C-alpha cells in the first residue's frame, strides 16, 4: 500500500469524525455576542503588504495587551491590529515564546469600543464543551465566527515549565491560531496553536488541525506567563458550570419557583378568607384586605410569568445538554473507529518500513562484502604494518630485569595491547609483584603511542605524573613508566 493511499484513508477518517460533531450555532452566536469585542484580527506586514493574518484576543483593554500565536512574528515585526469595530492600530511585540507558540502584543486601545476577555477560574477538563474563533473570507472583508466542539483529552506537559496541551475538535482552521479557546460560559481556557502529531511524521499529513483535530495551550499556563511578566488580566469569580450542570440548576430554579407560587397562592387564599370573615369590619379594614389581595394576585401572576421563563430556559438548556451528550456518544464511537484505523495504518506502515529497512540492510551488507570489504581489510593491514614495534625494558631495585617486545600491529585497533602480571588476563606479561594482573594498555592512535591505566593497584606514572584510571597519556621514545618501585623504559623501534 502506497503512502498516498494511507494519507487519503487517514484524512477521510478524520473528516468523518469532524462531521459527526454537530455545531450549536445558537450557543456559538451567544459566545460571539459575549466576547466579540475582545477578539481582534492581527496582520503581520512585510514591505507594507499583509504577509499573514491570524486571530488574537485582548487581555486587558486598559494596558493594551493582546495575546496571539507566535507564528511568523519576531521581536521587530511590523504588526497591525484590527478591532471588532474595524479600527486598525499599530502594535509592538513585547513578549515572544516561540517554543510554546505564544506572543504578547501591546497597542493603544484608549477610546476604543473593546472589551477584555475573562479567564476561566478553573482549567478545562476532558469532555467539556468548548468554542473557538475562526476567520473566514479575505481581507478587507474578513469576518470572525465561532465554532464549537468538545475537549478530547488533556495532553500532559513534556517538561518543567511547559504547558499542558488541550486536544479538542472545535472546527478550527490554520487561520484560527492565536484564537482563544472558550468554555461554554465564554471564558478563556486556552490559546490555539498548531501541534504536529505523530501522524504527521508517519503519514506526512501537513496539518492535522484542518482535519478536525486541534490543540490549545492551557489557560493556566498562559495566566502564569502573564503573571510572571506583570501583565494584568481578569479572571472569573465563579466556576463555570457545564451545560449539564446548568440544566440541573435551571430545573432547581423551576422547582423553587413552583414553591414560591404555591406559597403565594396560600397567602392569597388566606387573605380572601379573612375578607369573607370581615363582614362587620370597618370599611378601612376591608379596603386594606382588598389591597393586599390585589398585591398577592399580582405577585402570583409575576411568579407564574417567571416560572414560564425558567421552564423555557430549562428546556433550552436540556436540549443543549442532550446535544452535548449525543455529540459525546458520537465522538466516542468515531474515536474508537479512528483509533482502530490508525492502529491498522501504523501497523501497515511499520511493517512496510521494517521490510524496506531489512532489504536495505541486506543490500548494504552485500555491497560491503563484495566491493569494499577486501579494500578495507587491506587498508587496515597496511596501517597496522606501519605501526612501529615497542620495547619495554624494566629493572627492579633488586636488579631483576624484564624485557617485553610488543609488535606494532598489536598496538592497533580499539583494544591495543594490555600489559600485566597474569598471562591469562594480559596480552604481554611483566612478572613482577608491583604489577597488577592487568595493569595498563598501550595503543597507537594516528601514529601516536598512548598509555592508559586499567585501574591498577599501584597506579601508573609517566615521567613522575600519576595517571588517573581511564586517562590517556602520550608516550614518547625514552619515556619512563613507573609502577611502584619498578621502572620501565619505553623504546619505539622506528
């Protein structure tokens, strides 16, 4: 199976997943009405022309700070900001974090009809309904719209100080980078960034976000970044209830309204009974009771009107919550299908790559054996022959003499020649009690003779300098190696 076919299958699967997620336009419009004045369009200019366009959001309309995706922004970039009321303003980059994909701009918003976003009090969680802003159309007729989805998972931070990533399926596009990720209350829970997936590396999918998979930097990390840089922002005072929780609250409000109506009707019945029993009462008392009855009747009517409004609100929220539950079921099913397909694609790709790798390795081995192996061996043998022999002459204080000749070829290679007291552990033997069983190594590297102590008991000194274990030191013709009381003179046979 060719890579192009795998890509088509993958893209088609992700598009199907996206199509299974319905969009609540009524709720989306409500979020746009609530947050539209805090959203801006950002243009990066080059030579006076727009090089790129993206979304940003106003963190603080008093200080003029705006958050967006770092993208092609640099410290000296020429940037303009267009507000919701189509006022175009110059901006400067005051904070750039390309590693995380975040940039903070500053402009003068004095006198502008703009708002600041409100950050969510609590972080987003798996399954929560979210919305994000998207750009549509071309400049100067670009418009900002809202798309909804839900959080798929929270991807843990990959290092200290790094942000948690929010994976979601709000139908964003590449022009949405820098947009806020709202919760269902219209509060900021993240900032959209591109994030290359493993799928990109395996199948070459250019941009996973276009296929319904998007990512956002967590709002908690962004708030910490603003706090560390003394940039003021606003946070919601209360926790945003999920749509399902809002349904429960609305149903509770309806029940409380019913209780209030019941109590008001009981009060009205009591007043009417008192009026019937006040046959001999003064006209003033009867007028007072009649006035209270009118007020009680008006109160009952007002409470009934409030009850109807609450019931309508609860029904709308229940319908929205059911849509959320339906979307979650669809996403769960679709996600299972996607995972199964992806596992199959990964398996096929892995098997294909492994087979190709085995074939390449086999061809490489054959090439080395048939074409280069002989030349390599001849070259190595020639190099070894060029290494001069080394003579080690030793004399102990009691007059005992030792002489060891090490042929040059033995000094070549990675191991070199080991010298010690034990013939089973060393290539060449100096049988003296001060010498360890395997004491030191001599090897030739680029025509230079080197010595290395192998963790001996009495150590190895070169011209009075004690070598550390594993330390390599150059040995010249006439160098004296000292081991305890034993002195070894090195003669290099040129």
